[in-house]
């Protein structure tokens, strides 16, 4: 592998953790914060840019209420992924101690996993969630342990479940940031999103009960109970409330090409107005994002970033480097790109050798928004450059002559030559002396 390939990998390995750490951060904003929010903790997240546009007390501990069912339902959807129409028989143990909102399941009733999930997701039925827990783990305690393990895997360090229904327990807690992580996990499941977005669902008659019609209790996606909270752009995901945890809401809303996930925790119900303010906060956050943010082209893939010297070419001395792809960012509409955005780049070498292919990676460019690293893109060569074979031949010769192996060979040859001359001289001297010794007796006899 070439040295520049090692360098490229090292740079990318260095940048990757920085980029990953920048996710889920609340960016420096150039706009005024949304007003008139009632939730203790809330946030709005843009799915396309993987960023929280605004957050308030997102790491403050709050009660999760019925939002715990997002995790429980996802475990069931994964466990029965290819078998949602499996029939389950309701055990007496699953109904013991269950209270609050239910669909009045009875012992021995045969009902499908799919209908139990609908009951859980759109009706918030505690008995349906409990039956699913028993069918998967054998008991509620084991299932809750699975739920806690799953949220830990999702990176939810501040979430602890003690039951699978959301009934209040002072030891149960979460945060708006953790709830977002769980919502993103659920958002990727098409069955979850489809079921939680249904306005109503009919459970056919079972062996114990007549036909039941379930209406979605998440008022932002359904008009079965109220019309004042309905938003036709909303899909799913969960809502719930307890006296201690207030009113909580998680939903996704797609507006003008942007997908938002909104989390509102511990809002309140105004009795005089007969109004649940978690839905009000959701609308405020989405309107705020729509009115203040837009996609802005930060860099185009035709923009020349820099030039890089070229060797072994008789055609050109430099090659132009461009971004591998354009970068768009979801930024405040009134932003000054020239002052808020800063581009930096690192080249893998101080020059590049021909032949060069068009689009060959030669460096990395980073994008900072208000000094926060938000994106990176490879820098690639514009156009191809052919190699001069004559220059290449000269380079090969030069490299050969200047190489360590060549120098070692030359030194070795010189040493061998000197040794040859030395030993040849020694040999001749010895031969001469031997010849002289043979001649001396002959001279004495002649005398």
C-alpha cells in the first residue's frame, strides 16, 4: 500500500470520531429561540441533517409515561417480525395487576400479535403490552430487563424502565435526548410507523369477545376524539400522560421536504381551555423550524478548492481538486455563509504522480459552522492526466541511482574490486618469491 493511502486512512480514522461526536448536538443558532413552550423538556430534530435544531432541558430527567411502549412494541415487532399473525392465548398472569387503559382482554382469549400491537400502539392498551411481554420473555420482569438492555444498546444512558406500560413509578426515568434515540430506532421500522399512524383499527371477534374498534389516542394523527390537535403531515409515533409525568408526545412531521422528529415531555393540560399543550408545543417547534431554517448550498462539486502539483507529466504542472459531492446544510435562512461557514482541507501528499484518473481522491475537506465541525467530503481530481514515459524512465533511473540498495551495491562493488586487487597483488608477490627461491640453487650450481 502506498504511503499516501496509509495517510488517507489515518486522516479518515482521525476525522470519523469527531464527526460522530458532532451528531445529536444542539448547533449554535443565529435565530431567536421558539417562544411560548410549556414542556419541561422538548426538542426538534431534523432527520435529513441528523441534528437537533432546538432543545430545552434535553438531558433533564423526566418520567417517560406511556412512551415506554415505543421500546416494548419495537421488541415485539422484532421478535415476531415474520409472524405478526401468530395467535396467542392470553394467560391469567399477564392480566394480574394490570390497570389503567386496557382493551379488556380476558384469560384464555385467542388474539393475534398484530392486533395486540395495534392495541398497544394506537390505543395504548396496558393489557395488550403485558400479554406481548409474557409471550416473549415469560414474565414482565424479564421483558423489562430486555427493554433496558435495548435502550442501553441505543446509547440511552439516562433511561431506566421498571415496567412496560408507563404506569408511574418514581424509579422510572428518561430524558428528551434518550427519547429521541428511541424514536429514531422506531422510525426505521415500517410496521411501527404504519401501525402507530392508523386513525383506527378493528379487532375481529375472538373466542371470548365481540368485535372491537380501536381509535388512535395520539390526537395529532387522529380526529376520532378531537380535531383541534390534528396535523395531516404527522405520522405516529406515541403519546401518553400521567399525573407525575405530565403530557408527553413523540411524532414525526414532514413539511416542505424536511422530516422532523418532535419530542415534548412533561407538558400540561389546561382545564379552563380544555387543551393539551404538548400538541401546542409540537406545532410551535415545527413552525419555528420551517420559518427559520432552510437547506443552503455550502459547497458545490464544481467549485475549485485548490490545486496540487503534478509530477511525471509533460502536459500539466498542476491538477485541480474539487469536492467529491456537493454539501447542503440545514441552516438559518438569514445566515451569512461567508462568515459562518469555514472550509479547511488536508492533502494526502504535497504532490501527485501521473497517471491520474479523474475523480482520484487526493485529500479531505472539512466544513465548520460557527466553529463546530459538521461535515467532511473527499477532494478529488478534476480530469485525467497521462504520464510521460520519458520522464517516468528518467525518474526510475534517478530513483535507482539514489536508492539505498544501489548505493550499497556500489560500495560493495568497490570493496570487492579493492579486495580483488589486494589479493591479486598478494598472490603475484608470493608467486614471484617462489620463483626466486627456485632460481637460487640453479645459480649456485652454475658457479
